[in-house]
C-alpha cells in the first residue's frame, strides 16, 4: 500500500506543540519580558522596581489579550451551536432537542491537541472542521463510523447528532480531534436544495470567518463510476465541481480536496486479495497523495494521478504471487490473481472521471486536490468484473456468483483521517480574491513592521547620536573658546566663539523646558553640562564685555564732561544732555545702584556699544540672526548681576568712579526741557491704546452714511486726557522737578522733594505742546469725514432724510466732537498709572497742582482755537434745543433739498425728472432751487469762520449736497447712455465704424451714411448733441468741454469729448456751412518735375492734364457730377513709360490723396508729392519718379490731413458702465 504522509506520533506531537500558536505566544511573551529586563535602562527603566512594574504591565496585557480572545471564541462557539441547531431542525421542539443533544455531546469534549485548554462550545469553535460531500448512498456516514476516531459523546450508541426524519440537513460528528460534517447527499445532486446548501455555507462563513473548514472529502461510490457511461460521469463531475466552487466562493477559502472512492470492495477480487491483512494493515492509507508534486499547480494533477495509479497497479501485481501462494481455495486464487487486472481495468473509468474533475476552468477557481484514496466500509453487493464480463457476454457464458464474507471489515479508513486529513489541517488558504487581499495585507504588515523596527532603531540611534553630537558640540565650543582666548585671536573671533557657545547654551536651556522628539527615549544628558557652559560664558564675558565697555563708559563720561564745560550754549548742552544722563545712569546701575537696574534700558545701551565696536549695522537684514544672538548675550549678561551691592551675582559689579559721578551730576543739574518729556509721554506703551474712529461717534444705523479716512489717537481724546495724559503730565513734571537718584538729589532718607514752581512751569509748557497737536488731530479728523456716495435715488432720499434729522448722523457727530472739545482743565483721575513713590511726592508737595481736586474749568489752551467749531457742536445753554443754532440752520436747508430729491425719486418717471433737474442745474436755470439755497447757506455759514475751522467744515457740510447731486447725475447717465446707444452708436457702428475714410483698411462707407450722420444741419450725431448733450457740455474756443456745477459734472468718459471734438473737425471739413451734403472745393496746380513729360490727376468728370506748359490754379469740387467713381494719377517719363495709380469708389479722390506726402506751405495751401515707379522685366521696381501738385482748400479745414478722418471714433457708452438704473430697483419706502 502507498502512503505519502507517515510520521511517528511522538514526533508529530512535538512538532505540533512547537508550531502551535500558544507556544509562539508564550515564546513571544518571554522574549518581550527578557528585552524589558536587559534593555530597560535604555528607555528610562534604571531600577529593578521599574523593570518589574513594566514586566507586570506586559504580562497583564498578555493575560488580558488571552482572556478577550477566549471570551470572543466562546461567544462565537455559543452562537454557532445555536445557529447550527436552528439550521438543522424544523419545528421549535426539534430545534430544542437538537440543541440539547449538541450540548450533551459538547460537554463530553474535554480537550484536543489542536485546541488545548478549550472546553465545550469553545472547543467547537477552535477544533478543525471537515466536510464530506457526495451523492446519496455513497457510504459517507460509513466512513465516519469506521474512522476509528474517538467520539466522546456520552451516548455511545449515538455518536453523532442527526436531524430528525433521517439525515435532514447534516450529521455532526464530534471527535476530540475535529468536527466532521456529513452533508446530505441531496446537497450534491439536487438543484432544488441549493438555497438550503448556500444558507448552510453562509452560516459557516459567519461564525468561522477566518477558517470555515479545514478540508473537504468528496465521497464517490466506485460502482457509480464503473457502471456509468461518459455522459453520466460528466454529470457527476459537473455536480461535484459546482459544489466545490460554491464552497470556495461562499467561504472565501481554498482548502485541500480529498477524492475518496468508497465501496472499493465492489471491484472483483478485492476481498480475497486483502483478506489476509491484519487490523493494523487495514487501517493504513491506500491511494495517491498529489500535493507533494502538484501543490504549486505546475504539474497537471490528472496526469500525476494516472502515474500514481500505475504505481498502485504495479505494487498490487508485485504482491499477488505471495497472496496466491497463501490461499488454499482455487476459486479465490483465481480472484486474487485477477484483482490487479480488474483494478487496472477500473482505473480507466476512474482516470476518465479524475481527468474531467481536475480539468482547469478559466471561469472557476482551480480546486486544490490533495489526493485520491480508496476505502471500503462494509462488504456488501456483487463485485464488478471489468474484464471477463465482456468475454462471457460474447460466449453466452454464465458468471459464477462471488460470495462475500459475512463478517464485514473496514479497509483503509482510519489512517486516512489521522495521517492525511488531520495532518494537513493548516493547508487551507484564501481564495483568489482573499489571497490578493491577504498578500497586500501581509505585504503592508511586513513593511509596516519592518518600518516600525527600522524607525525605532533609527530613533534610538538618532537619540543616542544626537546626545553624543550635543556633548561633542559643547566640548568643541568650550575648547575652541579657551584656545582662542589663550592664542590671542582678534576681538571679532572671540565674539564669534562666544556667540556660538551661547547659542549652544540657549539650546540646552530650551531643552530643559521641552525636549525634541528624538530624545523621547530618555537618552539625554545635556543638562549635566549647563553649569559648566554657563561658567565658561561668564568667564569669557569678563574679558570680552565687562572690561572694554566699563572702560568705554568711563571714557565717554569724561569726553562728555569736557564738551559740556567747553560750551555755554544751551542748545548745545541740550544735545549732549540725553546721552550724558543715560551714560551716568548706566554707570550707576552697574557700579553703585544695582537695585535700580532696568533691563530694557541697560540692554539697549550695551547692545549699541557692542554693535559699534563690532562695526555692524543693526538694521541690516542679512545680520538679523547675528544681532539677535548679540541681544540674547546682553540679556544673559545683565540678568546675572546681583540685586544689592552686598549680594553679588554671577557677574561682578563694575568699578565705581566717584569723581566722574560727581562731575556728571554737577554738569546735569539744570532745568529739564519740556519737549523731550512730552515725547516720552506720547511714545509710552500706555499711550498706544485703540484710536477713536468715526463709527464710535455714530449709532449703528448711521455708520454707513458717513466715512472717514482718519482716526483720533487715544491720547488726543477726552478719555485719554482724563485717564492718561493729564496725570502723566503731572507725574512727569513732579518727577522732573523733584530729586533724582541718578542726580543724587534725594534727602538723607532717600526721599525726593518737588520744586512747586518748576513743576507748574514745566507742566504748562508740556500742556502747550500737547494741546497744539490735540487741535490739529481733531481738525484733520473732521476734514477727512464725508458723506458716502449714494448708489441710487432711493438710497439718496433715505440717507438725506437721516442726515437732515436732529437725531441723525450730523447731530450725533457734532455731539461726539463737542464732548472731546470740552476738556476740564484739571479733571479727576486715578493714580493707577503713577508709582507709589511719585504719587506720594505729588500728594505731599504739590499744593498748587491740586491733582486730586475736581475743577470744572475748561482748558484755556483750546478755548480760542475751538471757538468757531463750537458754533456747530455746542448746544445753547438756554432753551431745550438738542443741537446748535448753526447746525439747526444747516439741517433745515438740507431738509429742503431732501424734499426736492424725494419728489424726484418718488415720481413715476424718475428718470426724466432726474434728467430735467441735472440739465437745469448745469445750465444754471434753477437759481431758486432748494439745492442752490442750501449751498448758499453753507457758504454764508463758513465764510465768517477762521481758516482752520473753515477748511475742516467746508467739505463735511457740502458733501451731502454733492452726494445728492451725484445720485441724480447717475440716473441721468443711465438715460443718456441708453439714448446714445440706440440713436447714435447703433448707426455709427453699422454705417461708419471701421470703414473708409475713417479706417484706411476698411471697406468704403456710403457717402449718404456719412452725410446722414455727420452733417451740420440734420446729422444724427449733432442732433443728439443739440437736443440731449448741450445741457451737459458747451463749445468753448471751438472745443467741446463738460459743464460743471461747483466742480460736479455729468462725468463723461474722456473718449466721448475727444470723439465729439474730432467729429466737429470732420464735419467742418466735409460739409460746408448750411449744407447737409458732403462735399468740398479745392484748387490744384501742378509743379513741373525733371524727366516727366506729362502729368494727370483726375476724378469723376474732372481732371488736370499737364504737359509742361505754364502752370495755373484750377478749381475742383468733390464729389463730381459724373456717376463714375474713379480717380486716376499718372505721369509719362522721358522714355515714354506711363506710371500710374488708380483708385475706385466714392472716396477714390481721398484714396489718391492719402497716398501722397503732404507738406503745409501757408494758410490753406499744401504741396502733395507722389512717388510712382515702373517695374523691370524681372519684377523689381525701378527708381521712382516724383509727381508733385500744389493744393489749396477753399476754407480752413483738415481734408488734406489724413489724421483728421482716421482719428475719428466714438465710444459705445458715454459713461463708465456699472451704474445701477433706478428703474430696475425696488422702490423703498421714502
């Protein structure tokens, strides 16, 4: 017998144990725990306690994973039991009984070598599953019953769970090694059961998604094959392949398929041939294992099967003589001898079946045929003779019936399960689609795993390398700094070394707050070098910074002292004062009074010294990084001074120079100047609050009506004066007039006393500077305010209604301005912005200033300057009026204009009304209108104002009137644009535009079209100008210009006036006064030329032929009387050659004239020259001959100037497009 899979039980057990998932998981756990123990210090686990904690976390995670997986497996097994019972049963009672039998069977499953530790339903899910399919009555159940497997079901007589009423759907065989599914035969053969079959497969896929089955056994009775013709065999193959394909497609896996031929004992001679086998020999496998050579499908499985069947036949033949020798019965000897031949004869049918079954189909997944095996469960039925049956039939012989043994035995079944099926349980893999997905998933997983490993390794290496580089950088920078200082390199090089080391120090300091990502594994020890590097920086700064700048400050103080004493001019001393005082203050802070150190002040001066010494430009963008490094070093330097002289810091204090301090204090002991103090107030941070904008003075509904391009800074508002400026002036004045620690003028207790007279005088001077700019800012702000343009008449009407209201924008604006004009001379304020010491000085020593006393007296500096402005802003003391009298008068006149505009906007023919209004306004026919009256009111109000106020208010008060007029003009524009397009441009575009004589390259324009459009009497263009455009333009010095009212006109496009002026010149040239027909008269006289015998210029019925006789002036008129539209010019040279030009069309004469070169002679006289050239035989031109005539126009026109006609053009629109037509707007409520 042949068996390709044979290993010893112990070896298989050990191999299974080593390759099991549980063993791999335990080994993985031990590996992780080992890594944590031995490599834990690399990730911060630097003690045994931390390592044990980490190992405990890992072990707990592993147990949690095992528990969750067990829980999930048990849950899946419970669901599977329930669903299988429901699927196999019919009524509810049947389902309950099947579930009860299943639970009883499952309770008997203790464990399996494949799922050690699983119990009950969990084992059902964890054990491998095998399915046997095939037609009915093929002995499928007999195979399981005689498999020799251990079925630990409590009821020994009922080893499987069977559906009621026979094998309804499936039989379930629960062994301790696998779950075996005996499917109903009708699943294979009956198409009507397909839905139930697919439902069963879906159930398997749902509850065993990863591995629905581990293999499929196809059971075929050998008698069905041997007794079938080719058609029946094809039908068998078709059904089996369909079921296998459904399994593959529905379950999504490819599994080993074992072809098992049952009832092999029906081959004649089987029982006598194998009767001498022992029980152990009958348990072995008999068949052909194919996967050893066909697993990769490179060898045809069917061909391999034929080869293996030949090998089986050979082995049977080898054994027959020995078996015949042992047999005593002559008849049985004959059967034994004939059995190999009978087997070989049966192989032909079996081969045909296998060839068809194994044949590849491009439309189906290729099954994975693991082998073909022969079994016999019971010896029943009559054996089939494949050889002698045909001979007996030929000779009409009667066959002798073969008697089977009464005691049945199973042949070649037990080892088929143990040594083949169960050994190959892990061969199941995904189908083509699933394999593709798995291949991608595995590829991605492997790539991700490798990338993760590489990433972690790279991160570790990066962290370690970065730490080493950090150490190396610090060490190199320190060594370089020390070496260069000893070697005596240049100052610039020393500073460069210092900058590099300080940058490294800052990097380490920043790491103390937040480590970079590449140090996340804890491999960072840069903090251990911080103190060393800081010490090196301080040591270097003593030589690079302290010594040179301490000496420089002392030297500078001496120089300034000499300059101070050398001049008696106050202005010169004022120029020196600021620098002198600052240097003295710096020297005192760093040498005598460290408690007074102001970081920003000291840093600024020291940085300035340093950049000057290094000769670098602070504003150079290319040096910005270098300057930033210098600033950082200066801050590092000043932050390490001590707070008191008796409490030194890491940086030593500077050496005091008492003599220089005394001299400087004596020099600077003079009256402070107000202007620098004022600038100090205005540039302080507290003065940078949000500016006052126009919208803050108006309510939300009025903000869109007015706009302003300027704002008022916070310090120049009433709030800024009360909250900041006034108390700051008092503070600065008191401080400047009191003792100063820099000047050493405090008393023995360190207190300073204010000089009242000095403080009051200084405050008065600063106030004078402040209020001068206060008024300028408000006048500029008012000057920038104007009413926004209106988009249409309805908006203009609504906006003017609001503007003329006593609660409107003007009233609100004036109230807001008035609030900021009425400033209390000494307002009540908070001392929040004043230091405690200065507040005490002010409160105790400045009785005359009366800082905390509320005084309603107005600031005198603004009284006269804002007097005229208050006429509009200030409400009268008497009466209940909400606005000033001047503003009331203005709003009244504005209301009258609003009434006129409202009547226009509300009219049903608003366009015509707006047109009439605009025409009357520009022509000057509406002198009694409300608009003119309002304008006069504004002029009369501002005429008496002083210039500054007049300039500020004039634009504001006139802007609503101008905006209203512009809105009316907008409506007029729409009407004019429409009429222009329809009446003028449409004719111009089709009849004249792009045509000759207005375009040199265009076709001829009809003379009648030109006359109809441009004649002075009835031409379309001039009729339109006279009837519609004259109110908006006028002729001045033979040039049309736009009419304006107070700087406001209709707003023609520049091309419009340019086109009309050119049209004016064209009409004057082509048309005589009072004539509506195009035409002109001119005189012509030839000019003799050498080499020309005859000259001719003519058109229509007129011409001038000249043959060198005395020349004379002759009169011509265009157009001529003849219908001939042609013009000729020719000349005959001395050789008799005729050189000519000829033009056709109504404009032929002008075309001839356009080819000439014109030169102005005098008055209306011109000379015209033509160059005429003959051609050689080769096509080249000969030397041209000049023909010359003198021309004289009957009047001063531009007919001989080609540009006069060609430059004429008209735009499509009179105005820029984009204006909104009032007729298209929805009328708003007025």
